[in-house]
């Protein structure tokens, strides 16, 4: 989409240089400009994520840097933790949309510890790309959260995929498909979702 830029945030354990993150960057680049970044603890070689306020501050700083170079609509895209932090940033920064690639809804996979409050507070259009084999985000729990969200949201389900949206080889064989085809479907779904979101909010005043 002309004039669109993505700020791409990594998950807790894989920096922007990770092959899967590079794939996500390539998929988004077919839609608009992509600016990946890493959180400070990753740059410093740390393994444990910084506290949430520090992650949010770093994410906002990366967004401010992108805004200096890009004056069109900006979408916050993030893998796992990066998507969750992006949702927090969207509460205080005007962005076009948020894309969560494997949202970590259940803290440490515990279904009783839902990270849903930020989603319920969102007003920014959100898109979830989730695998059916992701223990951190059971689809029935996500659907319940989406029904309670005030922000418009869309969901693209990747059959047989894990938290990194990698499809099991047995599933690929059964479907007669490839990981590349599954990834291309993710890109197409994101493009459709953003087109609908931007058209639906084109008349809304910016905040």
C-alpha cells in the first residue's frame, strides 16, 4: 500500500536478525516500508526482557525515529511480545493499526493468566495472526477476548502452525502445501485487513 510503513518489533527471544523475523520483514515489505528494531536488552546481549515500561519507552522511541523519516500511516507489527508491547504503545500513540504475529495471550502458557487488559483498552484496529498449535494463544480464548474488545479486530488462522507461525511438516504434507505458501497467505491477509481498516477509518479524525 502506497505510503504505509511498518515498525516491526521482535519477540522476547529472537532479535530482528533471526531468520523468522527476516521472513516477517520480507512479507510486510510486499505491502509497505518496513523498519525493524530491537529492544535495548537484546542489543546489550541480555536474555531476560526489560520491564514493560522500559519496553514501551523503547518502542515509542523507535516509533518517533520512524516518524522523522515517514509522514504516512504507520502500523505497529510485532512478533509475540513485540505485538503485545505494540498494543500498549497504541494506547498512547496515534497509529493506523496493530498487527500481532502470535499474540502471547496466556502468560507462560497459563490459561488463567490472560494478557487481555491491553486488548480491551485498545481503540486502534488490531489484527491477530495465530497458529492452531500455539499454546500461548488458544483460539477459543482469543475469540472470547475479541468479542469483548472495543477496537475492531480481525483474525487470520494458520492451520497447524506454532507460536512462530511455522506449520507442522505433517500438516503441510496433508494439505499439499509449503511454508512459503502459508507465509504468502499471511501477507495477503494482512494486506486485506489493513485495506479494510484504513478505508473504515479514513473519515475518522486523527487523535
